[in-house]
């Protein structure tokens, strides 16, 4: 049986959108590319950041599309700004702080999987957000190879 053709182009206004901590996450990956990289964008509202976490099986790359802030890698803080790239190996604790500006990040994860976490933890646009305990977040994140400190 021939493999089903995959969509190879996702337009600017296309992708699965969810809200995380108030900001938009747009998953641009094709679900049919199992084992391949996942890609999307993440809006991080001013002052919100991304909590410290790690991925057990995935390497991650970020490209800063807009804004500035601080990237934290294994408790060391690094300034980041538009046009900068960040490369993270699996198992490294990392997160973001952005007290002064909104951040817009492009992320690529290999292998794919984190997009399932975004879909499960995120809130569809227009829906009421769900408050979860840290234990609930980690239970869900754990299904996708991720752990929050």
C-alpha cells in the first residue's frame, strides 16, 4: 500500500492554535510525519515566560522572531533577542523569562511529540482556560516526554 501523501505547505494563517499561559501557540507540524521534527510558533506574553522544564527524548531549537528576554539553561541565564537562535539537547533544564517585552518564538523539536502536549494542556481560542495543579501539568506533560520543575 502506498503511503498517503502528506501536506507539504502550511500557510501563514494555518495550523492548530491553542492558548498557553495567555499566549498563542500555533502548531505547524504535519501529524503524518511520525518520528520527524515538530514545528510551531509560541507567543510569550510580557512578564509570563516559559517555566523551567526538560524533554526526555527531544532536542529543541528556538529562533527568536520578535522581542527579547532571558533564556535559562541549567540555571545559567543568557540574554536573547530578535534573530537569535537557541539549541537545547534533551534532558537539559530550560525556560524563558521576558519581563519587559513579548516574545515570539519559532520552535522545532526532534523527534515530534511535544505538539500533543500543547494540544492537551492548551486552551482552544474562545474556550475557558482550565486551572491545573503542577502535578496535573506534569502528569499530562509526562505523556509527551516532558517534565516541569
